């Protein structure tokens, strides 16, 4: 609300942000605290208030107004810090979510690569076994004495099917 007033009054967020930061700075709050202490001493300490009699009522008013301003500024400063902290927590949570999703994607890609590697190795092993079987079969065919009929019944493990077409 006060920050919006500064923004509306000065028309620029840079100036209003600067003024709000200056009003809630450590220096401004410390100066206000010193003013509160001095006003409390002058307004409420009996020895000093009798010496400075005419200023005692004004000091009491300044004390109340300065204390109100200090509490107000500290409250808004705390609220601003909480809002900024919430924004930062939300940003961190969003980044953590992105990182978790990317990690999950990376894990899935690594698992897929590992599975593909295993399948490739298994396929290579099956191809090697098939090539060995082909080489053995070729050697058996070359070792037969009759070159006109290269196939024998032992070449067909389940036998030759008789479809009645012979």
C-alpha cells in the first residue's frame, strides 16, 4: 500500500523503490530508534521533563508518532522480506522440479542405452552362433562324396515333409 503510494506519487518504480529502500534501511530505522529514545527520555523521565518542561508534551507526541512509524516500517519491511523469500523459494522449487525432470530423463536415456547395448551384444552373439552353424553346414556339404545331391535326410532335423507332390 505504501509502496504503491510511492510508485503512484513519483511515477517511476526506480524512484519509489529507492525511497522505500531508504525509508526501511538500517540507517533510517536506527535514526528513528534514537529519536524514540531521546523523546522517551525527554517526555517520560521526570527529572529531564521538569528541566525541559515546555518540550515534555511535544516529546511525548514525537515519541508516540516515531514509535508508530518504526513499528509500521518494521512491519512492512518484514512483509517485504517474507514476500521476497517466498518468491525465491518458489523459484528454487521450480528449478528443483526442472532438475528432477531432467535427471529422470537422463536416467531413462541411460537405461535405454544400457538395454540397447545388451540387445546389440545378444544379437551379435546370435549372429556369431548362426555363422558358426552355417560354416559347419558348409563343411559337411563339401565333405560329401556325391556332388550331385548335396542334401541328405540328416540335413532336415524334422525330416522332409511329404505333401504328396512327388
